[in-house]
C-alpha cells in the first residue's frame, strides 16, 4: 500500500548552529458518539443563555459609553436581542464587577466578587456572540478528524537547545478522556510552544497555551523550569493581553517537587484576581505494588480540603481509592493485559464511567466508553 504521509523527515543545517531537525507526524480518528458534554457556540444575532443582562427602561449613554439611566436587571432564559443598549449594559456590568473585585478586602468577598465578574463576562460574551453558552448534552453523531504536527528542534553552538511546534487539525473532535465533544476544528495552522533549554533551565513561550500548575487550566503564556539541588521548580505566568478570563489574566502559578527514599512531595500554588490557592501533596511507595497518598488543598476563598488515598497494582489489576473530609470519595478499578485495558470509576454521587481500549497494531487503537450520564463513544484512532 502506498503511503501518502511521510512520518518523519530530518533537515540538517550549519548556519550558526550545531544542528536542526524537523519531525513530521500525523494522527486521525473516527467513530460514533452520543450524549457527550458539548459547549455550543452562540449565534451572533440571537442565542440562549442561563441569564441575560437587559435594560428595563429607556437607556441614556454618556460620551464614555457608560449607561447613566435605565435599570439593568437579570432575566431568565430567553432569546437575546443584541441591541446596542444591551451590549453597553453588559459592558457596564463587567466594569462594575471588576471594580468591586478590586475593592474586595476579605477572602470571602473576593470569591463572591470573582463569581459575579465571571457571570457578567459570560453574559457580555453571549450578547455580543463571541463566546459560548453553558455545556449541554450532544445529540447522536459521527466524528472524524485528522491532523499533522511539525516539531522543529535545534541547538546553538554554545549548547542551548530550542524547539517549536506547528500543527494543522481538521474535522470533528472528541475528548474521550472527559466524555466531551470538542466540536469542529477549522483546519488552520496553529503555533504551539517555543522552548529554549540550557544550563539555566527551560523557558517556554506559548500564548494562552501553558497549563496553570495548580488548576491545570490552560491560561499561561510563559513558564520557566529548573532544578535547584534535588528540588524541581517550575513557574508559569499569564501576561494577560489576550486572556479571555479576567481571573486568568496576570495569573502566576508555581510547582516545587522533591523525591527521596520512596517519598515524593509536591507543592503547587496559584495567584489570581480571586486570591491565592495552594496544595501540598505527598506520596509514599510502601513497596513495589502499594502507594499511599495524602494532600491538603485550599482554593482561594474556600475551606481547605484534606484527602487520603491508596493505590495498588498486581498482575495487571489496579485499584485506587481516595476519600476527603468534604464527604467526597472516588474508587477506580483497572485491568490491562496484552495491549487491552479496562477501567471503571465511581464517586460519592454514584456517577460512574467505564472505558475499554485495545491496541490494534500499526499505530491504531480502538477505544470505547460509557457513563452514568448516558454518554457514549466508540471509535478508532491512528498515529502515523
């Protein structure tokens, strides 16, 4: 069979650098789905949302665009008529919420004002048609997608290595790990991370593409990683110019990890407009099959949560349990053998998920999953 996609190619250059390589890889997937979590885009003219900010009287607007007359109230679900007055009312609500957040003096007030700001921003985005409504369940459907990834690496004469990535993806995409329908990808080229690594550590640049080290939300623009003795340190920062979420704008997060004698400690934290959040986690390998875990986690403006857990793996069977002092718990079971794997997870709400994967050879993998929310997917993915 003739292969139309070149899996890997390398280019060597000598103009002021030791070497340069370009690696090309491809991927594709296809299958069926039903009931997956889905965030639908809002129509630019009219749409649905959980709350809308609407004027209930004649509106007067000053030269700065601030509404000086006319009440602004919350309305129930309904069609959004995107009038200029409503757009300006929503913008004013965002400005007021930002001011209230900046003036908040206690952790409780900051948490409440941050929630109000997020709601105001969501209403504004929905009214102007530039964001999306709340997640809902998808209908039955078929997904298929394909993509090409370019990874470019090189090194300078003084030993600093660097890399950059570019990807092109097109088609309907499904996030099997989270039972989500991601929707259609436009097929345009996207620039990924650009990194530089040397004795100083690793610098990474990726506008709104780097995970917050505490929350895993993809909001950071730059990060720096290094090792000091036996401690691994990483710092991430959101410059904020293109951040869609004001709480993510100017956010900074960090991670510090230390491992010795079977024990691992990880401290993570994040500073945002809502305040400081932090987590300290510990794991201890009792033997080759059993690991004990514990952590304490405090989200800005909320009570801290302590969690303990244990995990064991023997003869392909894995069991993991966790319980927290806020009455939540999780139990996860797994089995793997010969390229085949089964997982089952359940929590305190009796919500459960079950998945199965099987390696088909030649870079192909079959995956299927069902959940207690009547979600389902089944399909095949390919790596080229």
